[in-house]
């Protein structure tokens, strides 16, 4: 009888979900990012974040009615897609994921192992999601009412593309996830959560998938990847995902200089994968020995371009106020300079970035070039770059220490016996 009561209770919960509460809505609105373009409803995130108590109460009733009736406003089924050139990958807060991969590689160095990687790129990953397949997988993870609500959000969606002053005709979205939706990454994770088991270790962040495996010789790496990619290729065909033959690349990380030019012979759908000596993973450029030289040179160039903008704002006859310059320096130059800092902060090439940050401090303080470097952090009221990186690293380590269930926890706090005095892993 007890099991029967539990089953009946679960059925009632599935068919009659609890109403939303104002506190839940307020928590979600706090996480909204400002500065995002509004859709056809012309409602911007700033508008939503400044709603009053009465509007919040009305919205909670409105959202509750949606999940009870499985009906949404017609306006929500239309999307405005603005075509914008994309010269490179946008920086994101993915430091922990990059650190997981680089720590795995560093542990391989200490264990006399070579690390092979395959960076799998899915063509138009979000746009090719098969709706029926997604809903089938959702039913295994969420209650029936949640599945029905998501189905309502995905059904009969229309969009058109804006490119400058030109507009395309309206099209119906039969597959894919809503662009810009906060649910899209979560739904994609649900869709790919059943990726087949592989011998190689998977490092996954949204649609960025990296396979990594270690062995003492190159032939063993090739054998493992050949078997794993056959499984993934079949999985992608079954669930209508499309690996990009052009953008999917392989790389090797090792300390054997005599074989620095060695490439892995790996096939994907019968074609050999390209070799990338300096692959970029989540905005960080890697190299064979994890020296991060190329990444730090690129970061220094990015900071330099932002310093040029600060110079224009500082001016000689007119100029932005010092507090404003200070804020802009942190937002423009330092944000770029410190991206994924815990990953590369022990590199011998950090001076490329520090040189540009010294220029940043000179700009916002108005000091001349002969001013001693130790005085720049004092005059600009900004902690020295190397100390800021140490603080970021300690914060990252504390976060990992508090998450013992993650694989990166064991990689960092239970590493192999150190044998290379020249290496300085985290």
C-alpha cells in the first residue's frame, strides 16, 4: 500500500505542478544579463529586472498558467535572428573546464605519458537538434508536465533573419533550439547526456567536446581514438548531429622534442582528421608543452588594442575622469588579461601580458614612462597583476576543493609523483 500511495503522489505532482513563487522569479531575474537585444516583443532584460511587486506577482500567476494550460503567447513563437560577423570565439567563464584538461595533460607529463586529444566540432549544434529525439530524452529526466511545457515552447516556432536593412521571409523552425534562450544550453546538455562510453576521457562544455587519452606511444593513442570516434560517429548519425570534418582536429601533448612534428593518423567518417599544433579550446590557445606562449602573445595583443581605446578616452586636452578610467581599465583591459588566469599563471611568458598591463596603469594614472614600475599599482589603486593571478588561482582551487565529486578534484589534489622539476603545475 505504501508504494501505491507514493506512485499516486508522484502522478499528482506530475499532472499538477506547484505554482511558481515570487522569490523564484526574483532569483531568475537577478541572473539576467543586461545589454541584450530585445525580440519582437521589445521587452529588454533591463525592463524585467526593474519590475515592481505587483508586476512580479502577476508574472508568477502568468507563468503558472502556462505550465497548467500548455499554451504560450503567439509572440513568443517568433524569433528575430540578427546576422553578425563572428571573427573569433567569444571569451566565456570556462576556466575550470580548461584547467581540467590542462591538469590532465600535466599529470601525463609527470607519468611519462603522451596525451592525445580530439576537439570535436558539431556543425550548427544547437540548430540541428532533433525535436522528437529531444522530447524522448526529456521524458526520462523530467516529469510529464515539464516535457509538455517544453514541447509547447518548441512547436510552431517561426523566425526570420535580419542582415543590415534586409529581412528574410518567415520560416518555420522544425528542428533546433531557440537562439538566445536561457534553456538552450540545458536542453542541449540533456540531448547529449547519453553520449556513448569511450575509452578516452571526455571534457564537455556545452557543444565544445574534447576527447583525451594517454599512452606511452603514439600508436596506442591512434588505436583508442579510432574505436571511440567510430562510436561517436554512429551516435551522431542516429541522433542527427553533424561533426564538422573541417573544424574537428587532433593534437598531441608531450615533451619529446625529437618528435615535435608527429601527427596522429585518426579517421572520422573515413577521412583523416587535421592536425592542429596550437589548438584553441574555449578561448585558450594550447601548445605541445603547455608553455602558453602563443596564448599569452595573443592576449597581450588584445590588451594592447584595448589600451589604445583607453588612450583615446584619456586624452590630453580633454579626458575621462580618473575613476571612470579606472573602471574602464578593469572592465576592458584586465578582464581580457585575466581570462583563464589560473590555467597559465605559472607560465614563463606572462611578461607579455604584464607589459601591457603596466601600460594600462600608466594611462589611467597619467604617469610618464620613467615612473618606477613598483609605483604603478600604488598610484592606480590596482593590485599588481601577479598577485591578482594568485588570488584568482586560490579562488578556483577553493571552488574545486569544495567539489570532491568532480574528476578535476582528484587530478589536482591527488596528482602523480612529481618527477620534472621544470614543470610548475597548479
